[in-house]
């Protein structure tokens, strides 16, 4: 069973791999892989919205569950 509070959608065409979302995520859901953000630990997401709000390129959307 998943504990995730949201689905994280990353638009790889917008993401420049700057790592800001990784730094601000309080539960380490995100990681950088080949210069693009990816969801590494989906179950840990608490739907805090920080990744979507801090991304300068509008590459992340948080879909609350
Ligand atoms: S903050 Fe945005 S542009 Fe930067 S790595 Fe995360 S998703 Fe990509
Ligand atoms: S919504 Fe919050 S907990 Fe979920 S991935 Fe984004 S920053 Fe991390």
C-alpha cells in the first residue's frame, strides 16, 4: 500500500536539472538522474507543494490524492 499523498508529474522537456526541487523536498522524494528530476521515493510524498512552487521552470505538478 502506498503512503503517498500526491502524484508528482515531471515535465522532462521543461526540467533543466537544477536540483532546486530536490533540495526543498522535505522527505527526499525527488532525485536528479541524467540532468532531469525524477521521482525516486514516491511513497514519502506529503503533498507539501514545495517542489511545484520552487521550480523556476514550472516543470513539476503536484496532483493531490
Ligand atoms: S526545480 Fe524544476 S527545473 Fe530544477 S530540477 Fe526540479 S523540476 Fe527540474
Ligand atoms: S509535494 Fe512536497 S513532499 Fe511531495 S515531492 Fe514535492 S516537495 Fe516533496
